[in-house]
C-alpha cells in the first residue's frame, strides 16, 4: 500500500475521532448543562441529537474504513494466530470496542434515544419515560467511555506500551 494513502487515512481517522469524541464531549459538558432550565429543552435536545446523529454516523463510517486501511498497512493478518500476538491482541480489542460502540450507537440513536425523546415530549412524568431516558443516558455514557478506550488503544497500537 502507498504510504500517502496511509497518511491520508490517518488524517481522516483522527478528524473522524475528533468529531465523534468532541461531539459527545460538547453534548455532555456544554449543551445539556447549558439548556437544563430552558423551557423548550426537550425539542432542543431532539433537534441537536438528530443533527449530531448524522455527523456521528458519518464519523463511524469513516473510522471503520480508515481503521481497516491502517490495519492493512500495518500488516494485519486476518487469522486467529495474528490476534494472539501482543499487537494483534490490542488490535483485536480495539476492533471489539469499535463493534460495541457501533452496536450501542445504533441502539441509542435509532431506537432507545428516539423513543425516549418521543416519550419525554408526550408523557414526561410517566415511569416508562423515565426508564427510557435513564437507559438512553446510560447508553450514551457507555459509548463515551468506550470511545475513550478506543482512543487509548489507538495510541498504544501506534506508540506501543
């Protein structure tokens, strides 16, 4: 593989990771606390979440494609023996973490989160609404922690332990 393709892939991988992680940090640290007492916070969260969902999905697609390119460049062997080496175990763990992030994101963004927002709009005090909101919040936080782990594993893959 051409080194220029690898470098371009790394660039887009880092930008996509910044979009993914930065978007979550913005939502967690600035947006949600900033609108906590806003009278229309449910609609604001719904609107921003739908906009970010598109960006987040695109970022995950870019991370998948560029991650595969980088693994190929670094000589990954797609067999069990490779994934028992120390580098292969870290690469395998990062792949597993990424798969978990994608699964959690799909469930959060396209099912639980959507249902939680609709329930919050229609029946804000219903116990089922509270359960959905708490589950949505938990999935979002879990995705964030997994994203931090993925970034850490990426650093270990490139820089070593």
